[in-house]
């Protein structure tokens, strides 16, 4: 095969990110998530906007129902970040993320007698019967460590990282205090397998292999560095997963003679030109790749305007004509909600192009947009 161009990579990825899914009900949303893989969701509205941009017309009530019934689950998993996934994807994420954190837990909590898995088992036991607030989980584990390991270990829980390792256990489902999943921080946690008994534990090696297949299907073609970054594993682990997949994966040559990996039978029924779409914070078109490979849909000069390296935040972005051309935000005052768009390049887009996506955002977030304002770079 001839060397792939950047335009080739964009078209191949967009076909996967905008798949052909029929319907606007819960089953259609679950099919979409099955194709897109886990969705990074530090910002509560991100999974709602992912759905609005890929399945315009899905309502907030439909999405909330999937969260309320735990058909979509939100967890702290790979790379210690928040992801929304299907139940099947959750088991894979938990297996890979749990192994990643063992060394961190041992070192950060200064364990002397206990093993990391014993600490995590205690977290799961404490969160088995009810939804627990983060402060309660941390306080419980601090006292338990003082009794079962050492007071030095208990005292080590004196910073945000140590606390996050405890309440951010990948085996816990997150939820907000009410049904406002798109607005509230999900600061309550409960043991996933108590909420959804059907969840089955996965072998970490098998789980990583299956996640690699899914990520290639959602964001590919990808480099080995992209795979290692996304799942928070070493290059050796990513390479081993690819080798185990054998003929299911093919190797391609991309721009600058970089080697890319792809499915031997990639999905082909999606849309390579979905038109204008309002994408969420942390969209896969940016976070699906390692740092130096995030130029698939933006230029090197534009990247700092959508990705703040200092705090790791990614702005919500506008996709048009196969590229990311603007950032956007909602401005709410009382009952009024405006959308403000800031172009990354000239000329500004016509307001008419935004109309279908404004309606999709209204449906998914349950709001009425009063005004659209488009600004030059």
C-alpha cells in the first residue's frame, strides 16, 4: 500500500468516530459507545456532548436513564482519568487500571505489611453496601491502615494524589448526588460489582488486548506510542498486545514514514465528512493520541489553543470540513444560555452551519440556546 497522507489518516479516523448507528434510543447510544470505546469524562457534560455530536437528537432523559440504570458507567480508570463506558468495557478498564496502580499504591502509601490488593479489597468492601462520599472513603482507609499496616502508612494520606488513589479505585462506579449527570461532579462511589453483579473480572493481559482492538477501531490508524499512552502502559506491553493479536492487525506507513497500526478489517460504514459538529471537552479526536501525535486535526500552531499542557485541559472544539476549526463554550446567566465560538483561523463560519448542532446540544443537555456568537481568532 502507498504511504498514507495526513488527509488519509483524517478520513480513516472520521469514519470510525462518526459511525452509522440507527435510532435515537438507549440501544443506539449503547451501540455508539461500543464502537467509540471509553469516553474521557472529567467534565460531566462530555459524554452527553459526545452523543449529541455523533447521534444528534438523543435526549437528556435517554442519556440520564442509561447512567441511572448503570448501563453506562463512569469510573476512574486508565491513566487515573475519568471514563464513561459500557459494562463490558468497564471490566477491561478495571483489569488494566488495577494493575497500573499497584506500584503507585505501594509507594505512595508506604506499605510495610499489606499488599496493594489488600488495600483495594478494603476499599471495595467499605463501598459495597452504599454510595460513599470521597471524604468518608479516605477517612476509613486512613484508620484501617493505622490498625493493619502502620501509622506511618496512615499518615501518608496527606495529599491529593494519595487520596485520589483511594477513592479513585477503578473498581468503583462514580455518581453525582442526584440525576443531574451532565452538570454535577460525580463525587459518590460504590463497588461496581455490587451495583452490577453481571460484571465479570478480566485477566489484565486479555483485557489490554481487547482494549487495543477497540481503540484501533475507534481512533485508528495509531502508532504504538498512541496505544501505550492511551492505556497508560509501557511500550513493551502495548507491543505484546499487538503481537498477540496477530493477523487482526496490519502495519501501514504514514506521513514522515512513521509506522501505523490498524485493524486488518477496519470499520467502513461511517462518515468521513460529517459536517459541522460541536465536540466536547477531551474529545477523542484530540485525546485518542499521544502528545506529539495530536496534530491529526489541528495545526502545530493551533494545538496550544485547544490543549493547555500545564493543567492537561482540552477545550470543547468545532469540527468542520474534516478539521478542528474553533473552540466553543456555553455562557449561562439565569435561564439564558449563549454559545460563544472562537475561530482558530479565518474566515469565520456562517451561523447557518451551526443550527443542526445547536438543536442537538439543546436536546442532549436539556436547555434552550438563546444566542450564537462567532468571533475571529
